[in-house]
C-alpha cells in the first residue's frame, strides 16, 4: 500500500472515530481563525480535529505548479493540516535554490525575492485557496554540519558528498545552531539565552508573522521543532528545562503581541520532566469554591508522575510475561554472572523512568504547555531514534517500539489533559527495512545503515540495532501506524500528523 492510499485509510478511520462537531458557539470559537480551548480546536463555531502531514520542504519546490499539485494531492486525501518549515537560514548565499535568511557573522539579511519569502507567500496563499491549514515552524533544534575531516572514502556524509540536494533533509535548513555559529558562540543553549541572537530571531519572526497575520490558512505559529538543551554542538552545564521553557514564554508573548489572530504552539518532541521544578506549575483547582452543578463536573486529570509510570510499566510487563508464559515463549530480563543467569526484571522496572520523562532530554513539554500564550501541545513518535520505555524481553524489538509508542501517546495525552489544553501528535514514523538504507536521523548528516557506509561501528552506536529485523517490515509499519491512530483517537488527541507523505520528487531519504 503506498502512502497516499494509506492516508486515505487513515483519514477514513479517523473521521469515523472522530467526535461530532461541537454545537457550542463561543465568541472566540466562532472566528474564522483557528482557536484552541480545553475542548480542542474550533473554527467558525465548529470543532476541528484533523489528520495532517509534514511537508517541511514544500517551499523549496521549483515551480508554483509543483506546490499547487502537492497541496492538491494532499487535500484530495482528506488531510487538513500541513506542517512546514517557515525558515531556511543559510551561512552563505547559495548559487541556486530557495533561502529565506542569511545569518552571517552576527548580522542577518532577509531574502524576500522570488527564491525567498515569496515562495512561502505562495505556499500560504495556495493552502488558503485549497482550504488547507499550515503550521509554520520558525526554527529547528537540529542543524548538524557534515564532518569534513573524515576521509572521503570513509565518509558516509550525505551532505558533505553532495549526494543529495540542499534542503532534502529536514535538518538542513539552518536553525538554532546556525545562529550560534554565526554569532561567534559555542553552545547550543546560547540560542535561548544570548540577547543578540534573541533580537535577531525576533526580528525574523516579526517579518514572518507580519506577512501572514491576517491569513486564515495559518493554523499556528510553531516556535521551534524539537527544542531542547542538547544538540549536536555542546550545551552549557547551566542549561535546564527551565531555560527552554523561559525562551518559549518570551517568544510566545512576543508573537501574541504581534498577532492576536493565531495560536502559538511549541513544537517540542513531547519529552517531559515529572520531578523538575516548574516555571508554570499546575495549580490544583481551588477547593473552597462550591462544587459544580451535577453533570457540569469537569473531569480533572492528574499530571503524570514517576510512580504512575513505574507502576504502569510493571503492569504492562506482567501482562506480556503472562501472555508469553501461556504461549510457552517466556523470556526474563537477566544478566550472566559467573556463568549463571540472574534475573533483573524487578530491579530494572523500578530503577529509572528514562529520558522521555526524567528531564534528561533538556525540555519539559508539560511546563511549556502551561505557558499562558501557548495554545496547544505537541509530541512526536519516532521509536527508531528515541527510547520511550526500556525493552520488554517478552516482546521483539519491533513490538517494543510499537508498544512503547502507544504508552507514550497515552502519557502525552494525559499530561496535556492535566494542563487543560489540546495536544497534537505532530509527527510520527517507523523506519522500515526497505527505507533503512536511506534513513538519516535528525541529528546526523549521514545514513548510518546505508550499505555504502564504511563506518560500520557507527550503526550500533547510533541506533543500537543489530539486524534489519529490528526494523519494521511494511506490514508491521502499517499495523503500527494503524495502532498509533487508534490509540491517538481513544486518548483524545486533537490532531495526528504523519512524517511524511513522500508524494513528490521521490524524496526517499527519510529523516
Ligand atoms: C469560516 O467563515 C468564513 C466567513 O464566512 C469563510 O470565508 C471561511 O471559509 C470559513 N472557514 C471554514 C473553515 O469553514
Ligand atoms: C498527484 O497525484 C497524481 C495521482 O496519484 C500523481 O500522478 C501525481 O504525480 C501527483 N502529483 C504530485 C505533485 O504529487
Ligand atoms: C565580523 O564582524 C566583525 C564586527 O562585528 C568584524 O570586525 C569582522 O571583520 C567580521 N568578520 C568577517 C569575516 O566579516
Ligand atoms: C532585522 O532584519 C532586517 C531585514 O533582514 C535587517 O536589515 C536588520 O539588520 C535586522 N536587525 C537585526 C537587529 O537583526
Ligand atoms: C570526524 O571524523 C573524524 C575521522 O573519522 C573523527 O576522528 C572525528 O571525531 C569526527 N569529528 C566529529 C565532530 O564527529
Ligand atoms: C551574545 O553574543 C554576542 C556575540 O554575538 C556577545 O558579544 C555578547 O556578549 C553575548 N551576550 C551575552 C549576554 O552573553
Ligand atoms: C543522535 O541521537 C541518538 C538517538 O537519540 C543518540 O543516541 C546519539 O548520541 C545522537 N548523536 C549525536 C551526534 O548527537
Ligand atoms: C504489546 O504488543 C503486543 C504485540 O504487538 C500486544 O499484543 C500487546 O497488547 C501490547 N501490550 C501493551 C501493554 O500495549
Ligand atoms: C546534554 O548535555 C549535557 C552537557 O553537555 C550532558 O551532560 C548531557 O549528558 C547531555 N544529555 C543528553 C541526553 O545528551
């Protein structure tokens, strides 16, 4: 099944499962701009729950016809929202191709010519004409540069070897680290804390926002893709989740002051920190107020806790163990000590909650979601490059990826419900055995599994995979996507967006 027909299925299932449009018409919800509330999104007084896709490259297509046809095809499948990069920063002006902003030696210059922001204008206009919405992302956490010191024969760098055109990879559009480099600084988190960079980024943001603040096609201003303390350049030891939250608060207030029409969203990958100090703590609903009238009681959802994560993980393992026992395939966690097998099952589950929720990813998406000017939350599902839960020995690797993703969807939905705002799965993907060779993770410039990759040691180090069967086959991918969708629906997500529909230019480099 190709991706488009898959998407037909996806949008069909989603619309069957989706709730009926809300009849309540609030003043804000009746606007022709999308608004968000604890009940979800609305536009013109109707609720809006959507299937979407990521087309970060859309404004780099050569001709307007190409842009139109891609949007047309997308729209024909029932997709309502496309998420695209509204940035394209360069360090030197390229000979060909689209670029939006030159960031060089501490100064910035906008390109508003035909190969510059006029391309983005076209995308927004055409989306509007076709009744589509665009989530416009303003920068990226990731912008790795190729390692040019490695010898050419050993180099697997797809960017250094110019084996693919500029802007093919989502991490090749500039972003935070490009500002850091060109402002003569060293650490990734300088992007969040340095005033000169903040001024330059706000300057860029202002020019973009003022171009489209009147367009009903803009779904939201997304502050950054995947923001966090760490990147491929170092971060300083002073960067905490609060550093990243504070930056989002400053930027969200800045955009809100320029544009009262549109939602500001965060764009983080959803990682949280259950036990970190919060800049925007969730205040429990004050108890002295009289209880609401019967039937009006608002379901209050508790924030995710470490205890809950550990408890649920143990319960899931118990069930999988019981199932494996019945099937006669029971495997236990364990280690060999002096030739004897020692079970670590109980200790392992109780040890730590892992990088998705312990703050070690340097971002607390729940704290960011509770910033007053942030309208909805987002998270991503990429189990090939993130570990959402430790492996359960009674599931194979692909099952572990899918199961942990399902838990992650539930956890992300719960956190957003505790804050009282909608949440969108803004990108999901499973790498398959058939696209493994061209798969480039967002923090790399090379395809670690490409058969031409001479640096074989990299494979295990980067992705901890030992064989191709650790990746989904096409059937497992389809089943996985279908289970993400079902779980997303039952968990109450306000939107779900695949990464990405490759309808055009056979962009088979999957990152
Ligand atoms: C909302 O209403 C406006 C004005 O009537 C209309 O132009 C627009 O197409 C509507 N939008 C949607 C999504 O229905
Ligand atoms: C749009 O879809 C048609 C029919 O599937 C296909 O032939 C065409 O190549 C697609 N165009 C683009 C730009 O994706
Ligand atoms: C960078 O800018 C500084 C002043 O801000 C200037 O002294 C220096 O010559 C510039 N370097 C380059 C390579 O243009
Ligand atoms: C703001 O952007 C404009 C247009 O690119 C540029 O001329 C100006 O130098 C920028 N200002 C700052 C402070 O970056
Ligand atoms: C670049 O490649 C060389 C040779 O393969 C290696 O020694 C070096 O550590 C790499 N540098 C980075 C920043 O990855
Ligand atoms: C911000 O970066 C500039 C270099 O671009 C530097 O001169 C300035 O001191 C930095 N500001 C702070 C507060 O560190
Ligand atoms: C890239 O991301 C993977 C998965 O998160 C991680 O294991 C690896 O250390 C990262 N590599 C770099 C160079 O940042
Ligand atoms: C884990 O995955 C297996 C097989 O894919 C499924 O049967 C099982 O219900 C899942 N368990 C949980 C707790 O999601
Ligand atoms: C993030 O960077 C800090 C400081 O360099 C480092 O100690 C930490 O291990 C990094 N975390 C991750 C998840 O890479």
